[in-house]
C-alpha cells in the first residue's frame, strides 16, 4: 500500500510540469477589428517613425570612454591589434 501511494505521489509530482505546458484557452471573444481610419492612422505613424529614423545621423567617430586613461602608445597599439 505504501508503494502504491508513493508511486501515485511521484506520478503527480512528475506530471505537474506537463500540465503547465498545456495550451491556454481564451474563453473571451476577440475584440473588434480595426476600422479603416485606424488602419490608415497606424500606417501614417509607421511611415513617420521610419522617416524619423532615417534623419538620425550615423556615428562617424568611435567613442572610447577610457581613451583619456590610457597612454597614447597603448591606445594606438591596441586599436591596431583589434583590426583584422
């Protein structure tokens, strides 16, 4: 009897994570779809966002926060050794 109870307890403990991986069912109805005006507004916002990203200039100079701490000879030799 003890073996049966122990095996049932072990089965329950081991199968617990398997039940946690089961798909979750949403019993609520989905919300209403977007209206054509909302779709157009979303497209306009996306377009404005992409255009604003194009206006950001590229970083031409590499910023080295530890550049003032190193000696001049160390910074030149370390940068040469890193480049392929």
